[in-house]
């Protein structure tokens, strides 16, 4: 089966890409307003990576994200678009951090998917779970300056085995 057919036959893989709703947290610096974990994240991010299917086939993915952060740096809204030769995603999300806990929701407009987000924030690392009606996936995100690395490991409801994406601010 081609990658394109596998993705079309398994629309819940879209939910896996929704894990990209988590921006990597940034360590606040003196110039950042507020001191929450999302301080310094506002703006445009872009990059790409690789999506690996259960069949072992790989496909390149490219993404653009725009983040808006509240004044305290604890709440974030995101608009994300990702695409490859065989698919496109448009995700909106709202995520909040309170203490070390992360929670939120997301929706994907092209395929009509959505769900919730739970997890933890510690320094420049997020460990989270994304949940939908028939899938789940784990995500790890780390940041360094104006770069962030996202690793996604689905646990149910998709033919995607692993996703690795690097984004850069600016």
C-alpha cells in the first residue's frame, strides 16, 4: 500500500500530527514579559521532519505555526499547518500550564478531528498525551533557544509509528 493510500485509509493519523500543538517551552529570559513556560514563544515557527508508518515507509513533512501567548506566559493559542505530497493538516489549539501541569484542547479542520491534551512541563521539556475519540499518542518536546524538537509516539488508532519534527522561530 502506498503512503498516500495508508494515510487516506487511516484518518486518525491526523490526530498524531495534532501533537504538534505543543510548542516547546522556553526558559524565560529578562527580555520576556511574564515568566510562564510559554514566555518568548509568540511568533512564527517553521520546519519539517519525517513521518514513519508501520510499514516502515517514511514521508517528509513540513510545518508552519503561529503562536500567541498571554502576558503571563502561561496560556498559548496556536494555528498550525503541516503538509507533505499526500496530505494537509490545519490545527488550532489552546494550551495552558499551571504549576507543572499542562492541559488544553485542539481541533483539526481539514479532517474534522479534535480532542484533549494532558501532560507536564519541566524546564525546557514537555511530556504529554494527546487523546481523541479513538486514538492516543505520547509526545516529547524540547527546546533550545529558537529551535524546538518534537518526537511523537502513537499508542493507538493510527498507522503512524513515529514522527520527528524540528521547528525554528523566525
